[in-house]
């Protein structure tokens, strides 16, 4: 009696799990996805806490109190309206450091979003940039009250929103660069954290740019965040519009960083699923 054996099918090649083809999305659709993901992250971030949305403001005010005490009572920084001066720099820095710190790990840590064809991967680092911006908005009423009490409320306050997109572009470009590189090199978040730690002392958050020795002033000139903070203070404290050339340089530089970061991100995006 003859028996027949069914030929076994050859093993399928080991193919990495890849998301379906992503269709290009419009800027409006991308922003809608970013805001939806940011809202979800904010809700989970502040749930089951006593202070909830007040925690970011509490942290900033605690840090403000320490900086004002140390650099007004210990090191005697001779700067008019020093608390307001520091708080302006602290708000801008907190947004920058929190956004980039979270963005560095955003893509590597959210594999489930990377593998969803309906979610453009480029939106994931942008969520990390948008979420701490909400903390900035919460701190603005306190800053406004400080400006009123210190008699520093000027009409140039209305021009501050023109600078926010400049900082957002700078942060988005760096976020795309860091988040995409971190998928392949897991040391990148540590490098970002170290860089932010060093940059804090090289950014005029709690001191004036004029206090730097002239031979080292170039370190502040190549720091775009230092220029952005100077522009914020010029509008809020000095009742002055920063020089047009300064705004043009930092604006063009931020836009260039954003474009390069996005192109770098798109170049590496097809390989994200292989390294998740």
C-alpha cells in the first residue's frame, strides 16, 4: 500500500513587521492628529494627582524661588525686576528642555503608534513639543500678574506670540533629529539630557547676557535659545522691539533646523519598524 506525503511548504522568510504604506497628510490633518494625541497624553499625565494641571506651574514657581534667592541674596545679581527677569527665561527654558527631553524617546517608546498607518510618525515628536507648551500657557497668567505688580506691562506684550512659532520651529527640528536617531542609537536620549544640562548654564535664564566676558560672548551668539530669550525680555521688560536683523537670523536659523530635521526624519522613517 503506497502512501503519499504532502510536500511541506518552504518556510516564509523572516520579514520585519512594517506599517502599511503611509499616505501623505496635509498640514491641517497633521495638526489635528498632534492635538488629539497631545490631549490624550495630557489627560493621562495629570490623572490621579491632587494638583493636576497645577503641578507644572508649581515646579516652575519652586525653581523660580530658588533661583531668585540664590542669585539675588547670595551672588547679588544687580538686575532690575530680577524675579520677572528670571521667570521669563525660565518659562522659555522649561518648554525647551521638557519638550526635547520627551521628544528624544518619543518614537522609540511608542512602537504602537509607529506601526499604525493612520498615524504619521512625524507627528509623534511634535506631540512631545506641544504638551509642555500647555504648561507655558498655564504659567502666563502668573507672569502677567508679575508684570502688573512690577509696573512692567507694556504694549509690546502683544508681540510676544510672534516669537513662539520661532521657538516651536527650532524645537520641532531638533525633536525630529533626536527622536529618529534614538531609534537606532539608544544613547541619544542620554546625549540630549547631558546637552540640556550643559545648555542650561550657557543660556541666560538667571543672568544677563551682558555679564558674560566679552571673549566668550560668542558662546551665547551661537545659542539660538539665548537669542530667543533676549527677544522675549526685550518685549516684556524693555518695551523694545528686538532688531529686525536679529529676528530674521534666528527665524531663518530655526526654519532651517526644522527643514533639515524633517528631511532627516523622513529619510530614516522607513526603517523604524526594523529597530522597534
